[in-house]
């Protein structure tokens, strides 16, 4: 039987997991290992956010050590995203995004896109950013760091 994805990690949880020594990462990992393989995914929107940060570091590097460190970070981000099913921003997500934008919810563009992906696929967003995601009608969310 093919597992059905249930949860979508927000970029904040991705960032925590990229630092596995933290207590918050341990809390998140304990939730993930209790689930079936494929229950938890990450959005291409989160990948864009992470990749953009890496690209900014690469572009600002002024000497070899900075450039090597920036590319190493980018490599680790790519490697991390290989660990989870990657969820696309498809036509259904685009439709949800447009609907949510018209509501003028006062949340950031990337969070709105992640919410749209989750709504389009009936996923629960796993985030510490409860303040913003709770503004999205019908969006289910939880925080695995607590």
C-alpha cells in the first residue's frame, strides 16, 4: 500500500531539522519516526526559501573560504530535501493561493504559498508560526517543537 502524506513541514521546521543537535530537532524527529514513511513532506516553496538564502550567501562571498562554506550549506540543503517527499506547487495550489491572496490575510507570500499547497492536498502544516497560519481559513496546523 502506498502511504498517504498527511503533514507538510513549514520552512521553520526544516531549518530546525537542519541543526539536528537542538532540542527542538529532537522533538520534531520523535514525531516523524512515529509516523509511516511518506506521511511527512516538504514543499518546493520551502526549498525555494532555503535555496534563496544559500544563493544570497554565494553571491555575497568575497573570498574562497566564504564561497566554499556557502556552497557547502547549499549542498546540505539539497541533501536534506532529498530525505522527504517533495510536494509541488501545482495548479490546485495556484488556485488556492489566488483565493487566499484575495482574502488579504496579512501573512507573507511564502507562508501563503505553503498554506495553499497544504490546502490543495489536504495536509496539516507543521509550523511554529501559529500566529500567521491560524489566519488561513480551514488550514490545519500544529507545532512539533512543543
